[in-house]
């Protein structure tokens, strides 16, 4: 499930430090990162993805790769675990070039995963680093009616996409979150885009299952001009299969990204 991605022109390893850690809701924290090395960074908006480097528990400093191309991965994996940082993909939620700051939102799930555990305890001054990857939200010209679907791992990306969407965009966004308290009272979006929140609220369902079923059962959804789906792997593939098989969308009209798989941890 490798999506088509548009790469930014400036791709380099950027050392940063945590400047703030704000609990947005029970399941989300927003970390602000900053530093002079952000000068010249290109903030794309949309689902602009970066590799986030952060230290493992017990490491007293953060090692960062020195290669400013895709060889950074091999260089990193060759490091002993005692030196190697954790690396995970995240969306740049907001970028403020004048302050040399950017925000990244983390979906928290206790200590089930190194990123969640680190984000919960990160404090101002803690080291981090990023490497820009690009964005996969690439609607064709004239795609004025769109469908956006995601679980909590894709929420920051969809909120960023909506906030930078043209005013005339119409369509529907299905947003699945762990709890009702995670629902945002205000979503910056075009007036013609309807947002449906889908909290699990302890139902025990696998993340993404509510969003998949909501899309399947949505009355009047029709066939959008373009669809962007991300989150748990079965959500992404399930919605794509439904759109192609039941709503007769061309596969070229669909971007689908499996950010993670339920029950399986990411390598690193």
C-alpha cells in the first residue's frame, strides 16, 4: 500500500527541540517543535508528512543521521539499538515560519507504542528531529466533490487538508476517534463539506471499523470525484474496495494509505 507522494524540494534532516506539549483532548497531545534549523523549511500544509526522530528511553542524547537523502534510513538502521533513535511518520499540523515552529499532533494510547509514550512525557527542551517526506493528497483538477476518511491516526492530516481546502469544495469527511471528548467543537473547513464524527467510546471495535461501516451505509454519498482515506490498514483497503466495487470509482480517483495495522507494531 505505497501511495503516490509529491516530494518537497527541501529534504534534509532538521534538528529541533520540544517547545510545548499541550493536551488537546483525552486522546491527543499537540507538541510544538522549534529551532533555528527550521529556517528555509517549506510548509506545504495538506497531509505534509515528516519522519520524526526521537530518543529511546534511557538515551541521554539524540543521534540523527547525517545523510540528506533516502539513504538516511540505511544509515540509521546500521546504528546499534543503544544509539539508534525511534523514527515514526507524522503530519505537520501547523507551521509558523516567523517563529521557527511547527506543531505535530499525537494520538495517545498509553505506553502501547514508543511514540505515544514519548509524546505523553515530552517536555520543553527535549531533542527531536524531522526529515520531510511529502504529501499524498493529490486531487485532480475539477475534483470539487470529495470524500475524506480516517481514524485517529489520520485526524491531523484530514484537519490540515480541510483547513487549506478551497472554499468551493464540497463532500464529506468521516472522522473516527476513541472518545466523544475527542470531538473538536470547531473544524476549519469549507461550508460545503459535511463532517461526521464517529467516537468508539469503549465499544471495543477495532479502530477504523466504525468509519468503514459509516461510509458503506452513508445515504446520498454517491460517487465523489476524489477520495482520500488513511488510518488502520483495513480501513484504508476496505473503503477503497467499497468505492471501486459499489460506487464504481476509478482506482485513480482514490488515494489510500495504511498508516498502521491493528495488533502489529512498526519496525525500528
